[in-house]
C-alpha cells in the first residue's frame, strides 16, 4: 500500500510517499526556521502563510523523487492535530482535495502517534514496546500494546522537554532554535559543574518547571560575559536525560517489556540517544528514528496512516484540533 502523507502542524511543510508503512520512497521537508528566527519562536499566522506558499511545491517534489504518478497512490493522509490550527488546515485541505480528485481514501493522523510511528520506518520493530515521546509540546511515556492500541502511562504536569530547552536557552541568551544549540554547547561543558535538582513528583509524572527555575538562580549569580554557558548546558542536559531515562526504564521493568523506543523532536538530542544506546547493556532492545525522522516530517505521518489512522465513518468529515 502506497500512501502520500502531508505534515503541516507547526513550522515544517512536508510531503512524503511511503510503502507499507516502512519503506520511504520520498521525503521532502521545507523548514521555516530561518523565517521565525527573528521572532524568537514560531508565529502561527506567519507559519500558516508559509505553508500555503510551499504545500504544492513539496507535494510535486515528493512525486518526482518517488517517480510515482498521483493515480498510483492508494491513500492520502495528513496530520489533523495536535498543532497550530491554521497550519493544520493547510495540510489537511490539500490531502482531502487530492483524495477527492483521485477518488482515493483520506486518512487523518494524530501527530503524536505519527512520532511513535517514525520508529517503524526502515526497521522491523513490532509492538509491544515502551516509547518515550519528547518534543516541543509533549513529554510522555507511551505503552504501545499494538499498532492501534497505545496507552499514555506518564506525562508532564508543566513544561514539555523541548519547551524547557527553549526557555533555558533564552535564560542563557542563546538564540532560537535554542534546544539544538544547547545540545551542541553541552558537548563542550562539564555535566558535574552544577547539581540541578530532579522534581519529586509521581512515578507517572514529569515536571521540569523547577529545573528551569534552578537554572535561572544559577544564571543570576554571574555577569552576562562570565556565564559558563557550556557547563550550564551540560549539567541541565544531563539532568533532563537522567530523569527521562530513569522513568522510562522503571515502566519498562514494571511491564516486563524489553523493547524501548524514542520519539519526537527531542529524540535528536545527543545525550538522550547516548543514554538510550546504553540500555542495550541492560538487555533491552532500543530504537530511535533516524535524525531526519525525529523532527516533524511527513514520512512518519504516512507510516501512522498505514499502521494507526484515526478511525472515522466518513474521514472527509474529520476536523483539525489544537490540543491532545
């Protein structure tokens, strides 16, 4: 089954063509990072306009790269949420239009389940497994019992991981996109320079607002030109990764599940990927998407449309939604 997927939930306009949920025939992404840099973050209205400018171009390029004609596509799919409503509408309406024009099914996809499905691309991973999903808007541990049966077993009660990365970057006067730059700076710092605290919350909860406040207290102790940014980045990143891995490992042991996957934009983080790799020494199978499938892309959307589409009697009546 060949599916064309479209992703437009935030600041990437993407189209991909995927066979049987695992084989990527084409994956095209148009990023808006440079456009939003001057604002220090994503401006929804600007993002939506950029999606309109790019959507036809990325779809056309996906067809060309896959060397496939539109009539050869078996179904069209798009993210319907969570995300920025104006942005989601661009991708959804494009996919629905293609569905109507070519008389093929339209499949709506949950953005978070798409991130989980990125682990199916170019792998033989099958449920059940425990998935740590960390992104700019979400921090969750998900028990994937089957392709279409996923249970959130832990989530954040305040900031998401990607969100707190961006906020800490701003505290340290690191420009947008702060999370990526913090990761690079951490590699040059001493993770033991600062003993940042771990939040005392329930086993099924994450909390990172206190960590953000602890970083702020340390930043205030230094003059701007004397701030040890690399050491702060390394100590902060170590605490984040340690918290995430410990909680994920705890649930994997409780569920007697030996397969652990990583997903979401923060899955590209070097420390987190390293700590995941170390779990193999404890007897776990670990999975993490290729870097290009961690951040928002359409290949994961097409994969999710194959394995776990949103079920609806008339899919063309699906509407977008902003929150999970």
